[in-house]
DNA sequence: TATGAATGAGATTTCATTCAT
DNA sequence: CATGAATGAAATCTCATTCAT
């Protein structure tokens, strides 16, 4: 009858978000039940709708900020790249920096990123992985073209460029789902980035028949 | 009240399967609507239940056989491997054969495998990818141990073994979702398999501190 | 595709009736599934509708004849009674005859009567028990009035008359459901009929205040 | 979209229970339609599921408490019996007490007991009558054995014991379905209990051939 | 005789969402 | 802030029944 008094304002919202993270993680967005989330949080459905517009908004409230920060960080990284480093041959250390940064980002809010990257089917984020891939790819594409220009008679192998980028992102997702410890994650990723660099040298350029 | 009769026997079941493939592909298993499938096939919901036990059975009817054939093919391939090739250094051609076979398999029933590998959340097939990974990994693990034995002071890097295997499968999925043409798919995959082999030589073995 | 050839005509109908008896007995009329009956009989639903108009007709085909015979036998018994036996005091042997006859009737087609008396909810036979009770009661009522006439200052206790009759029928049903062996059933019933006769002497008549 | 609000809290639940009682009584559990119940109560089907878990829970909500109370009352009655009255010859008044108590119990919630005792097919209560019979019988059995011990050369007639007990319960059900007025019901039952006692003296013991 | 295919109405249940209080 | 009540649409599934072949 009478609403509970919370010592701390915002407590209920936190309880809801916590229960939502667990439910979304367990069942995925579509099959997750708002009823169950409310029950687990110890409140009624009405309360949820005070804090969140609808189911999608609840999901967004968990993943939006981390996602935006990730995208921003990536954009800044690649912008800096494109200005500073005309010389793609000097970018080895750079890959390592990127890996470190991303792993740290992802692990600073691991649950949210797991949700975003593996449980977003049915939400407006369901293409988030592709968007991140697209972001990296457009930057990598510039680099690939530079490489091709530097090697006459070659052109960019678009499929491999796309695949390598995708694999790169998938490697992060694999890390997130299989390795809890951030330090170890960074070690793994460092090795993987090295391996990806060799992929570039091996596969990105193909003979261009149209050139003489 | 009175059932419509079709000139051609079996037509309705095909229509249902066709509509189901499209709907599952578009919305995923959970959100796919049986009503919509029936409407698209031009029959009532009851008709569906004449041919299929339930929603899951409808899904199974599309993916089960291709999946079983794939698993059998993989098992036979790896069994042959383990008998014949003690010498892991001679397996380059083998990888290419495997890639060819798998691509051919997958493209002979592309829609079914897309369903199985990317839309099966909520069905008994939702771990199919992991099962295939597990299958390959257990075979690869034997090979990795052989390599480690041949190089004293080293041991298998389990994480990288798992990741490379996963990446291998994901590469097939990526192919399936991005490349319609089987011939081109085989070309891509051939190149990717080469690249994966270099991954083995680079990452599978790590120093073993416990050995002197 | 091609209909099975039966050596003996009517075989299918018998199979259907057999499966129907089992299913009706197990689940009751309402919950019984025609699909299951057809499957158990090894035929398709269409076949059922060649022999029977609908679900109710299938049920009727099992119970109608036995029921009619029972009703006829009862009517004949009571008609004979009312003509012959003005003297209700001489009817002890008669009760025993009735019991013997009914038990024999019921056990000659036990499954059908079990269906009729315990599984007919939802059919036009759902009041069969009441009808039989009504039949006996109207005959017993005459006898009871004769008794009352013979004992001035008394009248018939309608409730007890109805209840005793009901109990009488229920005793037969109880027998049918608990005792397989007909010989033992007759023994039990004989004893019960004796007991019921004492019920008549104890409870059927009550003082009639309206008489002086 | 927008929920209707009732001036009186709890009104809807009562309306649903009322409509449910009527529908279950008319059609029996299985054939009763939740749609109809909701329509009769003037609410949508969703509303029902706010108050009740499912169809069975709705039925339980009507009969569970009365049933539990009845069972408890019976258990207490028989427990008291077994402690106090070793002498079965002094239990006439006791039967009358039991009858009075039971009738009062049953009539204090007549509709619920009608449902429980005659419309529960398909629910977890479908064996409620048998359970009550079993409860009484196990207590009566002790008494019957005492009687047999007191009369050498006799043993308990198990069939008649079971039948008398069943008849006893059926008598209550008959009352419930035929007599609205509780006062009259008690009168009837009092007479019937007397009659049942004579049944005990007449039928419970039979000669024991195994004793000399 | 019997099949195989299909109907269409109905069943129960779940869900996100709304809103007066 | 939060509750408790209710909506209404949609979901999957079952059923007796029909009928051309």
C-alpha cells in the first residue's frame, strides 16, 4: 500500500539495473522478462517505468554510456593515427597501445560489454559489433590503401581487410567471454595483435591485374 | 471447415519450410512467429502442426540433417587424420582439403547453416557452434601435444589453441554471411587456412617453466 | 497411399472401438483424444469418420446397446413386479433376483458399463445414472406408498427413498470398479441387498403429522 | 492499454472467483473456459493471471482451504477417537457428532465442496474423495479389528468395510447435491449414520475359517 | 474403405505496458 | 516514488471435423 522509504535515493534504480544485467545476461534481451527483473529487484513493474521508458531504455541505460565511450575512444585513436602516422611501417607499438586501451575499456565494465556484444539481439544495438567493425575498417582501409600505393602492382584485398578487422573485434569478444582476469587478457591480446599484424603483411595486398 | 486441396502433394510442407527459413533468418528463432510463417505459406496454423510437432521441430527439420552430416564429415576427417598422419609437419595440404570440404558442405545448404550458426538461440542447437569448436579442438589438441613433445621445453598454450580453433570456425561463419559465391569462398578460405597455420607455428607453443 | 486390405471386413471398426474403450476409460470422454484413438488403432482420422458420425457417436456405439438392454431389463422387471406383487412383504427373494440379474448384465459388458457409469461426463449419457435411479425410484415409490397405506399415521420419507435408491445403484458401480470377479460380485451384492432391505424397514416411513 | 480502476479494492478477484465457481460447477474443471470466466467477471484474461498462477491455481484457490480444514478436522476427530474410545460399543453418540461436524463443515462452504467432490476431474484434487475415504477407512479398520478380536472365530470383511466407508462419504456428497438446507441435512445424516451403524453390526464381521 | 491434408475455432498463457492512487 | 491492478495483443498449441482422391 505505502511505498517503501529508501534511505538513499537511487537505490531502487540500482537494484533494477543490477537485476536487469543478470537477467539480460542469462536470457538475452528478447527472452528476458521485465516481471522477473522487477521481482528480483524487489519492486513492482510500475517502479521500473518510473525510471525507464521501456524495455529498450532499460537495456540502453546499461550499455549506452560504455558504448559511447568506446566509440569515442576509438574515433580519437584513429583520428590521431591518420594525422600523425603517415608511415604505416612504424605502427607496431601502436597496435599494442590500442589493444591495451580497448582491453582496459572493456574490462572496466565487463558485464555491460558482454551484454552489448553478445546479448543485444532485438535491440537497436544489435548491429553494434558491425558498427565497431565499420569504424575500425574505415580507418584500416586508409592504411591499406597507403600500403597498396607504396607497392605498385598491388591492390587492397577487401575481403581480407574486412575479415581481419572482424576477427580482431571477435578476438576481443572471445577474451571477454573466456578470460576474467584483465592482466592475462592483455597478455593474450598482445600476442593476438602481433599475429594480426602478420596477417596484414600476408593477406591485405593482392596483385592488381588492371595495372601494368 | 473444408480443407483446401493442393494439386501437388508435398507442396504445402515445402511452402511452410520456405516461409520458416525466411522468418527464422529474419527474426531469429525466438522472435519468429508461427502465425506469420503460416500466413506467408498461405495455410492455417493447424496445417503446420500436421507436418511438424512444434516450433522446435520445424526448426530442426531445416537444420538437423545438414548439421548431422557436417558433424559426421568432421569426425571422419579427424579420425582419418589421427590414424594416418603422425607427422604434423606434412599437413598443409590437409588443411586445404578440410577447408574445401567444409565450404562445399556449408554452401550446399547455405540457408540451413546460417540458421544453425547464427539464429539458433533458444533451440537445442544454440551450442552447435561450441560443439563444432569442441570437436575440432579435441583433435587439434592431440596435434598440439605432439608438437610440444617434439620441442622440449615447451608446452601447449591452451588459450591460443582454443582461440585459433574458434577463430577458424568463425571464419567459416563470416564467409557464409558475407560471400554468396562458393568458388570465391573457397579461395578466401584457402588463404585463411594458410594464415591459421602460421598462427599455429607462432602461438601454440610457449616455454614450459616446469621443465629444466 | 493405398488403403490397407483387410481380410475380414469390420476389422478396422473393431480396432477403433477397442482403442476408444481404452482411451475413454483412461481419460474420460472430454479429455480423450480421437487422434490418439486412431493412432492406437493404426488408422487415420478419416477412417474413424467413415464408421462414426462424430466423437459422441463413437462413445454411443460402445455404450448405447448395453445401456438400452439394461433399461429394458429393469423396466420388464419392475413391470412384472407391479402386476404380480401387491404384497411387498414377499419380495425378499425378488431383491436377490434383481441383484443377480443386474450384476450379470453389468459384468457381461463390464468395460462398457464402466464407461457409461463413470466416464460419460460431457456426453448425452452424463445423466444415465440419474435416469436409472429415476427408473428404480418410480417403481420403488409405488411400493413405498403401499407400505405407507398399510401403516396408518405414516408417510413416505422421500429423501430416504431417493437416497436408498441412489445408494443401491452406487453399490453396483462400486462393485464394478472394485471387484473383477463376477461370482464374488454376486456374493457381495447379495449381502448388500439384504442390508438395503433393512434400510427400507428402518427409514422409508416417517410419522405423518397431517393425519390424525 | 489503460487499465480500468475499480472503486473497491479486491472486487475483481471476487468477481473472478464467483464466475469461476459458476463455470467450474456447470462444465467441470476440464471443459470450463477461462475466457468465459473472465468475460463473465468483466475483465480481460490477463487480469486473471495477475491473481492466479494458472487454471489449476484458480481452482485451488476455491477448494484448497476448505479441503485442508476438512482433512484436519477428520484427522483430529479420529485421533481423539483412537486415544479415548477403546470400547467401540460406546461410539454411537460419536457417529452423530461426526456427522454433525462434517455436515456443518460442508455446508459452510457448499459450493467449494461441490466443486471438490464432483467437478475436480483433471485437477490434483481428482482423488480427493478417495483420500477422504482412505482416511476414514484406516481409522475404521482399527475399530473393525477390535471388533473381530472381541468375537473369536470372526475376521474383518474388507470389502464391506471399504464399501460402507465409501457409502458413508457418498451419502455426504448426495446430501450436498440434493439438500440445500443445513438443518434438514443434519436430520437426514443423523438417520443415515444410525443406519450405517447397523451395517457395521450386520456386515463387518465374517466367519474366519482359518481359526478353529 | 481409407488416406492425407487442411481447416478454423478454441484453448491456456505470457508479455510489455499503463495509470489512478 | 512506488504500488497494485488491469489491459490487450500476441504467443504456441490442440482439437474435432471435413473432404478430394
